[in-house]
C-alpha cells in the first residue's frame, strides 16, 4: 500500500472511530484497535493513528511495523522524541508513557504478536530493522 493511501485510510478510520466512540473501527484483522495521539517531532502538533493493540495487565502493547518498510513509522519516531502520549480505547481516553521493549522482552513477546496477526512475521521478513514492540503505561 502506498504511503498516501495508508494515510488517507488512517485518517478516515480515526474520524469514524472518534465519531462513534469506537463502535466503528474498534476491530480490524480480528484484533482490537486503539487511537494513539503523539506529539510531532518537528511540528509539536498532535498526530493520531489507529493501531492494533494487545493487553498486558493494565498496559497496552503496540507494534511499529509500518508494513515492513525500511524505516520506523512516524508515530514511533514521535514517541522516541516525546514518550508522553494519549490513547483512546472505545470512548475512553487517557495519557500513557511509551517504552519500547528491550531485546529480551521483545523476543518473549514476538510470538504473541505474530499469533495476534500473522502478517507481522511477513512484515519482519521484509525489513532488516527489528520491528519495535512498544509498551504503553497509563500515567496519572
């Protein structure tokens, strides 16, 4: 999928999710979807993207695959610069602190990631970069 097409679909998905409190757009490829809002690295403006997520207790886990492209997705770069972000799950919103998993934790999580959506294995095979797995911890 071309970057422009992906951006347009992401914008539409975000709008429908927000408008309906997640009743439309809450599931995709058999998994739950959240909205992640990050602060842009250059502009400082908020950027929102729908992402598949997994749960680990109270934490949420997202995957920075970008379809196996050779570079990380923009939202991941934003989190590296500004780890504070906001998530929306259905109609609920809260702030989080993002923490990329280290090598060992990612290694333990990767089979679960692939079980959730087997395309992640395809995406990893397309790129030389290790696809980051990011933990989102609720903040007060």
